[in-house]
C-alpha cells in the first residue's frame, strides 16, 4: 500500500509514500504541517512532509492491534491507542514515551473504538460499544469522569468536540454519534443534553464540524449531505462568556471510585457528581480588576493568549518554544484564515510577472519553487503593485520556506507583514522608501554619529547599509534559528521594531564596518552572514526603543498593528497609482512592440526560407538535367552491349534445345521408374494387409479355444461344488454317534476344498495373464493402425508433391516456350536489320561509282544513330531483300517453328499421361489405405 500527496489547487501528484502493507484508516497532521502520522491495523508511521520520507515506524505484536495514533493539538505529543485499551503518549522529536494512562475501572471497562481531544489538548474523550463515555485528564493522567449516555445508545461510532470562540480551546460541548444514527451534543461539565441532529428515519452515517464551530456537515444514510447551523440549532452555544469572577475547583488529591465519577446525561436538571467524604474541595475567588479591564482587553489574543504575558515570556527566555512558535505567531498576527478569499486568488492562476521565476531564482526544490510562485501570484492578484515589486521574492522567501505546507497561513503572514511592518514602503515606488530610510538614518545619527560619519565619508548611503536588510528581512545575514528568534521579537512589538533592528544591527557591527573603506566591502557585509550574536542585537533594539527621543522615534510616524479583516482581505493601495499605471501601460506597449517585432521577424524568416527553397529547387533541376544526359549516354552504350548479347544468345539457343531433349528423356525415364516403384509398394502393402488379416483370424480361433476351455473348467468347478454341498448335507444328517468319522471326512473334504481353491487361483492367474496378453495385443494393433495412418498421410503428401511438381514443370515449359518465341523474333529482326544495312551501303557504293562528283547527302550523324532506327521500319523493308536471302530466312523460321511445335506436343502428351496416372491413383483409395 502507498499514499499519494496531491496538490489541491492544480490537482497534480506531488509525491507518493510507500510503507504500509495493509490499508490506511487514519491520517493525522501536525499543527505546523511538517509531520504526518498514518495508521493501519498493524503499524503506524511518522512522515516528514518536507522530504516525503519516513522518519519512524511503530511496530507491534500481531496479538495487539492499533486502534488510532494521532497528534495532540498545538503540541508535539503523539497519542497511540491500542486495541487492548492501553494508551501511550510519545514525544514527537525524540519518540520518547512520556507517560501511559492507567487502566479504566473494571466496573466500567469498555473497548475503546473512537477518540476525541479538546483543542487545548487537555481532555481526551473515548468511547466504544457501550453507552459509557470516558473523559481523561491528560495533565493529571487519570480518568476524571464517566458519562452515561441514554439507554437508547448501545454503541458510540464517532466523537468530536464543538469549537467555541470563548472557551480558549477547552471545548465543553462534545458531539456523540451513536449506532441509531443520531448525533447528540452534550456539555461534558454539566452532562446536559444540549441538542441533537439526525433521526431514526434519517440517520447520520458520518459527520464533521467546521474549524470555528459554526456549521456541522453530515452525510446521511440515504446518501444526502446535510449542513446544520449551530447558531440556529441552539442558543446555549452562543451565550456570552461567563463573568470574570468565577470559582475554580481543584481536582481531589485522593483517587475517586468509578461510582463517584459516573454521571448521567439529562435534558433537564443538571446532575452533579457526588463528592467524596474524605476529601474537601479547596476554593478561591478571583476578584475583578476594574482598572486593568481595558488594558487586558487590548492585550487579549485569539486562542486564549495574552500579548503582555507573551512579551514577558519572550524577554525572559529570548524566544518562544519551538513547538508552540507557529501557534503563537498566528495568535499574535491574528490571522483570519480566509479560505474562500485565498482560494479565489489562487484560482486566478500564475501571474504573468512570475511565469519565469525559476530563471531569476533557480531554487533546487521544485515544491518550494511552486509554493513561492503561487504565493507571489496571489499577492500580485491581491494588489497590482506587487507584480512590479522586484524585491518581493526576497521578502517572501523565508516565510514561504517556513510555511510551505500551509500556503494560506504563509500568504496571510506575508500580507500582515506588508500592511504593518512595511508601512510607507511604496510611496516612492519604484525607488526605495526614502522616508523609511531617513527615519533609520536619523536614529543612527542620534545613537552613533561616528558610524554615520564613516558612512558619509565613504559615500555609503542608507540604500546600502539599511535597505538590503529590510528587503530581505535579515534572511541573508542570519541563520534560521537566529531569524526565528528575531521575528519572535518583531511580531511581539510595535511595527517600528523592525526599523530599530536595522539600526541596532549596524551599531553592533560598528567595529568591522569602521574598518571597511571600499564600497564592495560594504556591499559584501550587508549581503552575507557575519559573526554577530543575535541576542546582543535584540537587547540593543530594546535599548533603542526606550532611549530614542519621541521626535525621531519611528513609532510616532508608523501606525499601530492592524490585523487582516475577516472574510475578505483589505484593499491595499498605499502606493503612487499613476506610476504603477504608467509602468503597466509602458509594459503593455513594450509587449505589443515586441509582438510586432516578432511578427516582422517571422515574415522575414519566411521570405528567406522561400528564397532558400527556390535555390534548392533550381540546383535540383540542374542536377536532374545532368543525370538525364548521363543516362542517355548510358543507354546508348547499353544498346551496343545488347547487340553483342543477341549474338551470344543465338549460340546458347542451340545448346538449350539439346538440353531440353536430354531433360525430356530423363523425365520420361524417371516417371517410368517412379510408376514401377509405386506399383511395387502398393503390392507390398496389399501383402502386409493380407498377413494382418490372417493374423487376426488366428487370434480369433485361439480366443474361441480358450473360451471353450474356460467354459469346461467352469462346468467342472460347478459340479465339484455341488458334490461338496451334497456331501456336507450327508455329514449333517449322520448324527452325533459318527462324530469322529465325520471329522475325518470333513478334514478330507477340507483338503480337497483347499486343493480346489488352489486350482481356482491358478485358473484366475491364467485368466489374468490372458487378459494382459489381450491388452498388449490390442496396444500393438493400435500402434500398427497408427503407422498405417501415418503411411497414408505420407502417401497423400507424396501425391500432392508430385502434382505440384507437375504444375511447376508445366509452368517452366511454358516459360521456356515463350523465351524460344522471343529469341526467334529477335533473331529475325537482327537478320533483317543487317540485310537492310548492307543493301543501303551497296546502293551508296553503286551511286558513287556512277557519279563520283556528286556530293553525298549525310544520312546519320554517327554510326550509333543507325541502331536507334525503329525496328518496325526495318521489318517493313524486308520486301526489298534479295530473294535468296529471304528464302533462307523463311526456311530457318519454318525449321524453328516445326521444332518448337514438336517440343510443345511432347510436353503436352507427358502432362496428359501424368494426369491420367494421378487420377487413376485417386480412384483406387483401397490401395493407398493398404
């Protein structure tokens, strides 16, 4: 079995992870999105979602199965629940076993099947095939309450806590889906039934609650999907938080019995658990602080955190705990988690400005590059200024790398950073923020005039010693741990803290900076990591925040922190719109000019291609003409060679005639021998068939004799048996007086009977031997029949081969007859041509002798042209030959025709004889069968 990791936006396969041998029924993801746990019936595996590699594997005995393994919310603790009701807690980083929950009491022991944990990870609810529900306190590591559901509930199929905005993660309402398809929501403190969804007629198959607890989605047993509004279902959930004055009860120190823990769910009056007599509850009253009410509300953060307390914790330890850092950042930044608005931005696709992002920023990890490209595109779709911001990838990259598994949080963190800590950065766009850099320079001038004067002396402006740190948010000069520690302090303070950090970084680095004299050295210093303690820098920042005068302090010019709005993201237009519009127009104009240039270049390339094609065609035409000329000369030479071959062919024709005569004689002789051999084979086969019939008749006679003998033996045996029975009856009638005689007779008869049995056994063996001989003989007969069938098949193949050979010989004879006629015609044409040529030459000589002064007109350009005359004209002039020559040619043609006709007649007679013989053999199949 293997798992697939899919991208939800592009629907692409990112990775697949293999390791489970059985089906996976549970997947739990860490709050940071870095780790995941997959659970099957035989093992649980911990995966690193950054590398998609398996870190650890939990192996168990086959007798103990795994029920569920999952992360506790907002912590690094892994909870593993097994089928024997044992529950262990493990540390995620080291996989060290932190604790094991004790066994539940025997009076309410159930096999756990389903589990649910509150958002703060303090209470674990467990249930199974019972109407009892166990509540565990994970901090005290003990069972503190057993809730008895109504009697209608026989088994619990699903448990899930209902989130609330006012309970700081300690969820009080638990949804319980039972076997009857009804999901009941109860208060785990008062054990009061608040409301229920589903019914017996329309039961619920599975259910899920939204992260904020506003809606409940349920898949019904009939296949429909129902969405419930919690606010409409009950008003109990939406009540305001309780007053600040409340009574806190401590857990009893001694152990309570299962009867003291058990409470019943009621729909009316709330039933409290019975108190133990031995233990006394300690109570204390918290008084309301009216003076700090406003300040407390101001510092209150989501999820029950307090900003003032977090700052105190940060100053004491210097950084937040690693496993709670992401949770604290989300609370400090008050991220709204607008899933719908973010999905709308993502659905717009990759922005044109970041299509070729990999060329400018070649990142090795494809996943990281894809997340960075998607985040930058979402920012560009949110506000058009970010499509032209050159340093935006540098600003966003460290956050993308940190939140690459949660793109929504990554986008909202960067957007919150831009709105608050990047105030007034875009007022001088596309130039760096001169106003922000001036604030930094004023603070540096107040606290370290010597360093500022050194910068001025070497023509080093704030765009060199401050802007590189801001546009990369210190990611180039700090390690990962140092960067995280710095942003713990930045996110916990006023937005001016980031600008003060730039001044503090320069002041803490004054010694190496004062030793630099070249501009390249300064550029290298502010773009690479340096040997600097980040704790010293942070302390210096706090010192600058306290000692900087109000008139030059950045917090007087920067607004306080403002969180992103919920539902939709705010409009970001803090930039010179006319400049951005102008750049957009210029970019569009440049793009259109580039398209026109590309079209013109394509036209020129097409014209050049046509010219090249025409040149190639002309060269091909000239080459073709040259080849035709050479071919004409070759044909003339071939004509001369053909004339020479004709003479040689006439000489070979006489030899061919002689060979044909000899072959005909050989064929006749071979056919006669084959026919004699075939007759001899048929006679031999007939003799073998007669021998087989004689053998079969002898076997039949032997079988009749054996049967007659066996019948005689059977009659004799029957008579002997009758005699023995008769004697036995006589012995029975004899009486007791002749007992000794009877015994003697019985012994004799017993001996005879034994002898008869021996004889019978011998006859049985004889019969068995005869049966074996019959089987062997039958097998021999079958083998002989098989050989006969094989001989018949081979004879048929021989006959077919002879017929095919006959057809082949007829075809060969027809081909030779055709070549003979062609040779005759060619010879007659050649003789007529020579005669016509000699006659022309003789006439020319006679004319020259009679009139020597007469100028002879040219007949042909060369001698080779005379051979090019049409052969038909040569044949038409045969009437002008000498009578003797013509008679000789006619006599030779008659001889050739007579010889050819005789040869054809002989071949046809041979074909008729062979066909008649083959037909005769086919009409006598019994000879072939023999």
